[in-house]
C-alpha cells in the first residue's frame, strides 16, 4: 500500500512486504521441487533393491506363485489331489473335452490345486454333478495356478470363450 507523507514522500512499507511475499513463493516452489526430486530418487532406489521392483510390477495376485515350475502342458487342465500341486495328478486335454459339459473326476477322487492352461475359462465344482448348490469358482484360461482350492474339487466345466 502506498501512502504519502505530508512532505510528498512515498512510503515503501507496503512495497517491502510485497517483495518479501514474492521471495517466499519461489522458495516454496523450490522446496516442492526438492521434495519431488527426493521422492523420485527414493523410487529409483527401491527399483534397485532385490525383490521390490518385481513386487511393484506384479500388482495384486490371487496367491503367491509356486516356488517351482508346475508341470502342465499348453492346452491342458491339470488337477492335483493335494495342495501345492502334490499328490495324484489328473491332466485333461482340451481336444478331448466336451465344451460346456460337466466332467467329473474319477470316482472317489478330488483335487485341491490346479493349473488351467486350456486357453478357456474353467469352472470347478465341489459337487461331482456340477451342481451350483455347493461351492464353485471360475478361473480364466491364461495359465492360472491355484495352489490350494477353498473346497475339494470333484468336477469341472470348460467354457467356450
């Protein structure tokens, strides 16, 4: 604010306050740039730490990936009697399955883990008749690996895309 004195002099008190405020804004912007640069450096460092880059890229997952390669060929649905891909394995070829039809596991058999490499969605059922009164779940056909089902799988359906 400019004020005139009786002698006609102009007061610079308002000008000094504006100058101080003008110096504060660039100082704040410089501080923000420093914080941004530090954040970028911290992010770059985490990419160098073992395991953190992979975990950041992986995103959310259905479960931890298996520690070993799971044997199941392309075009197959593989089911294991026990969790973690252990026990008796049943492998079903897409070329021999009836699409959209219920396929029961052998009498008395069940599965607790699976790999779907059919390229088509597969629904697993607790019921040996594919009844929806029990538990059931559909998995995409892009190589899903399920180390442990929440129920004993007794039948499945392979769906048309």
